[in-house]
C-alpha cells in the first residue's frame, strides 16, 4: 500500500485527526507539492479532499495550517464554502483569492484550473475542454451567459433531460435572454437569445439569427468513430452553425486524451486537458463477479442482480445510475422496484408528486410506485414539472437513486 492510500484510509477511519496527525499530513502534502510533478500534486489533492470530507475530525487549532495548504492547492470554492474555519490570514493571500472570484457570478470562486479556462473564454478564445465530471465545466457555461458578452448563444446537449437541467440553472437570466427550447419558438429581435437545443433541433430550427457563441456538451460525440447514429447529426449541427456564423465556441466533455489531428488548427481552438477535481473518485469494479463466457442474456441478468444488490447496500447514499437508453433506464427502475418489493423494503416515501400522479395520470404508473421507494427515472419524455420535481427531491435528499439515460 502506498503512503497516499495509507493516509487516506487513516483519515477516513480515525475518530479525530489529532494535531500530530495534521502536522504529519500537511508536511507530507507540502513535500509532494515541492516535487512540482502532476502525479505528486494529484496525490496531495486526493489527501486534502478526504480531509475536507472529514473536516469535523480536524482540531480547530490547526485550521490556519490547513487553510494555507488548501489555498496553495487552489481549492478556492472550498475556502469560500468554509470561510468561518478557513480564514485567509495574509494580505497577499487575500489578493490572490480575490483573483479567483468570478467577475460575473455573485459570491462564486473558481478553482485554479477553472480560472485558466475562464480567462481563455472571456478573452474570446475557442476552447475544447477535457476534464473530469466533477471539474465544474458547466459552471463556466453560466459565467459566459452571465457575462452578456454575446447576443445569441446556442447550447447543444445530447438529451432533453440535460437541457431541462440547464434551463432550470439559467432561467435566472430570463430578463436578459429569451430562452428558446423548442423549434416553434421565434427568436427575439430586440433582446439576447439563449438556444437550449439538441443537435436534431438545431438542424430543424430555421432561420437562426447570427450566432455569436456555440457550446457543445459531451463534444466527444462528434467523433464519427463512435458507433452512434447521432454523431452525424451532431456534426451537421456543428457545421451548420460554425460554417454559417463563425462563432466563438466552448466544447466540453469528460476525460479525452486528444482530438482529431488538424481540428484545433482549422478552427483556431485550444485543446485544454486537465485531471483537476475537487472530489476523489472511488472506483469499485464488480466485473469479476460476472461469468463473461455466458450468453448475452445471462450476462445481462447477472449485471442486473449485482446492480440491485449494490444499490440496496448503498441505500443510505444517493446514487445516479446511467443507462444506455431511456427504455433501458425505465426497465432498470422497474426491475429495482421489484427487487425492493421482493426483499420487503419499506415504501414510506411520501412525496406530493405521488399524489399528483395518482390523480392526474394513474396510480398504476410505475413511477408513482418507484417514488414511494425513493427511486425515480429522469429523461426528456417526462413532463417538465415532473422532471423538475424529481431533481428537486434528489437535491433535497428525498430520493435515493435516479435512473438516467445517457442519450
């Protein structure tokens, strides 16, 4: 076991992180950072993330020592969130932290890698950003919108469910932008326009005004090497907007090692890859429990059984389960509901949405039954207020798991 893992396990398992332990951990992290290598910095970040996750165990006499290390790592959102404990002591540190405050989002601080991309975007550079899901790439979408730098913005996302989440986040800017989510909505001649569309709807929307900024979420789906029929549509939507209007753009996606040769040069873009994250991912591989020599049907059955058992074990935690299609998400939610009923799990989750479904749809709709067990689905076919309620309940901790389609 390496020393980083050893320290993380110690932090997670002790009841109190003593002064002596704190000094040892801070000293080790400082030593790692002095190596000026990406691998060493990643180890230091992982340790500090776990300390922050167990902040209640830290002796309050050591807050100042920890604040200095956390500031060095560029974890400014954490410093803002825990401003009572993590006080910036020196004038120089205060000046440095103020640099990471967003110019357009109130009371919002960016971490150091977000700030680099933000600077590029606000300087009018085309950016292709590849980073972990927890990097906070979507926050930079809101910063672009809040800047009011561009009159007409198109945001392309792969699913209606994702677009609805984006709409809810950005509806606060409705006084400045007309928010367009359907092809039947005309754009405004007088005010700014914010188009929240799938690639298919971009192709259908006619006529588009002069588009000044284009955002494509999950840009890796542009690759024609993927066995996905929607790649053609996304490419056509990209070319429709870029070739006609020549907008600035921001493409974002998960960890991608590179882009097609010549793409960055052709479109004057910067490919920015980062492994920076404010969370540490614990990967649990269950694939060894599956007999891969079995038939596809048997393998699928084993996968479902393992998933249901795992979700049951995680019943005190919140979980998102990503499925290949909306149909698969609905099927998996029903299967998990049947599993919970079979093992005798209580169904005492009382939510206003359940009563509404009973009265206005049908008490036999599986979603109503799933909600009673803290389970839900979320895809673009749901009525907007149902989808919004599910997200609200999940954010409030009133749902345990949501089955979500990848497209």
